[in-house]
């Protein structure tokens, strides 16, 4: 059973920064997508940022220029650097990995990010 462990959430003032980490167990030899999603109260879960197989990176329009996604293969970790945070960024953030080899899709447990105005 592959596990994703997230960390780095918390309470921050508007304009501040946080870095989320998602560490996965085992090695990934090929993947379809590694991404970060978020879900605010009363809203649907939405894709925030993703790394697609081949290296292409996508961001939601609402976070472009403020968030950055990256991965460290040696540490089995995917990061989400969040700068210039806004109250509307408040949500539970989830890490998701869609691995091709080995074949699995897994979600993290979620980490709360709260941005105060």
C-alpha cells in the first residue's frame, strides 16, 4: 500500500508563504501526474498545480505567479511553494500521485491551510 504523507500546512497571514511537502513511499519509475488539489468548505475539490509526465507543469489560473510545484526524486517528495497567500487560498490541500510504474493512484490525508486577512 503506497502512502502519501503531507506536511507544512498551518495558519498564515495574507501575503505570507508556506511550503507543503508530500512524501511518498517506494520508488516511482514512471508517472502520469503528480499534483496538488485543494478543497474549501462547501466547494468542490480543484486542481491547484500538477507535474505531467514529460515535465510539463500546469497551474490553476488563480495561483499562477504565486505557487510553484516541484519534486525531489532523491527524497521521494513533491513540494508546493505558496507565496503571496490570500484568504481565498484557505482550504484543505491534498497531494495526489497517479503512478504508471508501479501502477497506482493515491491521495494524501490532506493538510489544512488557513490564510487570515
